[in-house]
């Protein structure tokens, strides 16, 4: 094609644009029809990464355009925007014929599809069409016994089959494909390469133990009585005659270091500012203009000294605030329950001291002492002492070791290209390669990550994995495209809407980010979009966006309550790609005590169910107030997946904001990829000031 072009016009200026999800431009001067330099460069091109046609918009500098493409894109509504009468040229038998024809017809391009006319391509096309999947037959044995109901799937492909009563199965696959064979009932799985298509015998070791005979004896259980903590101890909630609000240790965030924060936002009509001590809590409307309106705090039955909201009392508080009513000695980790008593019937035991409401705090120490009469060592009770530097678990792949032995980035990239076509190169291969390159060449890392979009089934957890990885690399234009694709597939995916807003902010498109966030408010959300699970994040993002970029925003639709900024020493937002992945987040405080946030089907089954139903996969934590200063350690452990046939790695992103809400606010994104179960990685050693 180009030979004829340059014979016809031997004197030309040529603009070469190489693209995948990135753009590279080169210029050539063709004189006397000699285009050898251009030819050599074209022959040396290493094709890698997925195509994103939208990034070509507006780049053309010349009227005559020749686009060489196989039409294999990754986004549903993505197509090249070129001038009419531009040429679309393809010579690959593995083209997307429908896309090429439709694009040429709609946009009035000229299509030259050599796959249909060149002899060598006709042959390869026929071969490709005739060499469909072969029927592979085999039998599965678990613990040397033919086993039914074992799931067999082709790695990297959707769908699958199950073994029948005698353990036999049949599935369409090609020699060189990999089969993922798994049995949930036997808690085992194995990946095997297809070699013999006539009969594959696969042996797995079960991880289930048989118990001796067990006899079950029925024991009827009486209806559970709900008890609440009152001024007079534990009482039946249905018999006391007044309302009591309570929370227990499960409702108290384990990373909190201040009891005041444990009360904040956990009780209705209980008012306490972020910068106030618990002794200045109010629970009723101000009953006195000059007198005291602060509530009473009772710890393990002992009323504590009150602060005074009167003018004289405020002056006394200012003079003696270091010694009067501080509650920093109360460790939230040692709290068993907190109850709020508001009505006069509930607080009459305390007379005038309880006139403004009472907060009852019961500690674990007090509960334990009641059981045996002796104080309890809380360290032994919780057993949460961090035993020093916890090493990372999980081994590096052979491929990763090979890359790390290379002498240069280019040598490593050549190794990657050679190994990329291996039948065993699953999704983990590309994430592993991208992880190696991200500290050396972010563009190569992004290109490699994009291969996942083109080579593997396009489902939401795969798209989110790519989105999280590209976000760390700063490729926010592609993050926008990926999340728009998720919304195209599932218009109720609230996480994609939120991630889209954050990506707009990262791109500096602040008004787009604002409009996206305003849509996610409870009052503005479209029907079917569950915004409640992400309401806290939306609220903080909105306030922070207004605080940092108010002068660049159209504020006409922003409610007044978003004008008040929120401030934290540290804010951490965790996101992951798959609601069915089981993992733990571990926070180790400066005192070397650790706290686990669990995401598994045993202890947090309802949470995982809610994520699946409402389409979100994120959580956030914050450090603020006194006692959080010092060095924290953040660890993560991938435990398992509730679907034994899952082939998508767990991708976990942590965005850390330091001095959140302050002028000196800064942020950092950390992404880790887990390719094997029971793998632990340290995310960050964080110094909190």
C-alpha cells in the first residue's frame, strides 16, 4: 500500500502515530519516493497493549490518513474519529470484521481488508476457521477416587463444565490451553496444561477430613431476651419503659484512640464537636441559659467530674482543662459498651447531675473483674501484640525472578514480549510484569496492564482490577474510560460512578468531578443506585473538593452543608476489585498493637453480601486527635475466594491522605496484586504527625 502511495506522491511530509493506550508521534520527510527509514521503523514495531481509538481525536496534521488496525478494541463505544475518506487497512486474519465494516460505513471511511484477498491471509483465515476448539476428554480423581461435580474450566475463558458420576468430563479446548480444575466440596484445585486431548487423567489431593460418628441431640433454645445497660445495671429492654441507645465493642472502630470519637456520630441527638472532650457532650436542647447544659459521664458506675457550659464554668474549664475532665485515659479498645440515657425516667438515679443526660461506659476490665474478682491483663485478653517486623509471605514467580536478573529495562521488556504468548501466561503474568515496570517505566507498565482488557473475558472485576492498577500509574484518562465501560455494563454500579468522579478530580476537571459527586448524594441519586454504602466517602470528597478548589467550581448547586471542611491527621481509602475476595487489613499502631479489619465469608458475610447486591468495593478509615502520632504499619493478607474457579487476582488499592483537609494536604496511592492465597504484603510504614 505505502509503496504505491509514495510512488504516486514521492515528496511528502509523514506523521506516524503509534498508539495503544498511549500515543507516540514521529515525523519523516519522504524524498524521491524513498521511504526506507519509515519502512524499517514500521517493521521494528513491537505490538503490545490494548487499543483505545478515542485518544487519536484531533491528532492528524495531514489530510490523507491511513490507519492500520485489526479493529480489536476494548471499549464498547470506542471508534476512531477521522476525516471522511480516510483509509482503514487491515491484514490480520484475527480482525474484528464487524467493527471495521460498521466503522467504515458510518464514518464514510475507505476499508481495505486484505484478510479477505491476500493468498497467505486467506490460507491462515481458513486454517483459523477450521481449527476450532478440540473436544478434550478426561477423568478427575480426588484422593485417588473418581470424583463427580468437579468444575473444569479453560483458563482465561468464561464458562466451564463439571465431571459426572464416574469422574469423567469433556470440554472444548486446544493443545497448549490450561485447564483450571477445582472442587469446592474437597477444598482443592489444580491448573494443568492440555497435552493429550483423547484422555486426560487429573489427580488432586483433597483437603477435607472425615470425622468419626457424631450424634446430635436436640436442645430447645428459649427466645433470647434483649438486655440493655441502664443506671441500675442490665435490664430487659421490653420492661424498662424508656428508650436506651447502646453500642458494644463491635461498633467501636478498633483504630480509634479517643473515647470521644467512639461516641461521635453513633447516637441520635448527641452533639459533640470534633475538637471537644467527651465531658462537653450535650443530649437535650439547652435547658438553661446561664446554667450547665453538659451531660454526665459515668464509667463503671462511677460518675465523673462534669464540665460546665455556664460562663463561669467555661472560664474554669479554660483554667483547668488539663486536669478537670479529660478522658484520654479511657482506652477505646477496653470499652465493652456505651449507653446513652436521655429521658428523666432513665437518669433520675443521678438527680440533678443527670439532668442533661447520662453516658454510661462499661469497660472490659470491670466485666472481667466481676467474673473472677481479679483484674485482667488486657494484653492477654485481646492477644493483639504485634511481634515485630512481620515478613511478607508468598513466593516470587519464575518470570519475576527472570525480569529482576535483566541488566536494563529494555532487556526486561524484550523478555516479557517473548514470554507473553506462553499458554500458561494468565492474568497474573501481566499484573506481575506491570508491577516490575511501574517503578522503572510507568508507560510500559500501563501498556502491559491494558493487555488484560484485550486478552481476557471482560467482566466487572477484571475491569476494576485494571482501573485500580492504572490509577496508581497516573493514567486517569484510561481510568475514566474503564469506569464508563463498567457503567455501560451495569448502570447501578455505584463504585464506578464514585471512581469516575475521583478520576475527573485527578485530571483537574473539577466541575465534572463536582457534578458526578452531587449525583451520588442521597437526595439526588437515580432510582436503583444504592448510594448509602459510599455516602461517607462522597460527603468527604465533596467537602474536600470545595475546600481545595472553590474558586474553580460552579457553586450554584452546592448545598451549604458542604462548605464546612473536615480535617484528619490521616485518611485512608481502601478499594478492591472483587466483592467475593476474602482478605484482612491489619493496622499496627505506634504501641505495636494490631487491629484487623476482616473481609471474609465467616466474620463479615453480611458485609460481602451487601457489596455484591449494592455494587461497591471500598472502605475508609481515619486517624485524628491525640494519641495517633507515631509510626503505623499497614499490612494486607489475601485469604481465599468464595468461588473456587476464580481466575482474577485480588487487586487492592490504598489511597493515603496526610493532613486531610489542611492546606498542606498530600496523597499517595499504593496498589498491590495478590496472585496466591494466604499471601501477606506490607502496604506502608506510615509516620503520623
